[in-house]
């Protein structure tokens, strides 16, 4: 936009590293985001369906209980990958 010279504002990450970091974060937080979206869908639309609401509720409860455990178990691998991608 002409406010700063290109040499005055160095880029911390090149495009490849930035894409790899975004991919790493999206893989880590995919299950909690889908679980939250599932709860929103269940609370707004899913309660009225006879059989499917119980199955959907059971899957949401399992995903809600498994999500923190999986985040904890994968934290060391995530930190190792993040440190590899950090400058």
C-alpha cells in the first residue's frame, strides 16, 4: 500500500513455512472445532429427530470427552513440529 518500504518490514516466515504452520494448527484444533460445530447443530436442529438425535448425542459426548485427551497426547508431537517450523 506504499506505507513502508519492502526492506523496512522483513517477513518472518516465507510462504511455505506459513502454510505449513497453518496446516499444523488446523490439524491440531480440527476435532474441537468440529465438536463445537456439532454441539451447535445438535442444539439448534438435531433434537427433533427420533433415532438420529440419540446417536448424534452419543457421538458428540464421545468426541467431547476424547478431544482433551487427544490434545494432551498429541501435545509433544505438536510442539516438536512447531519448533521445527519456527525460525
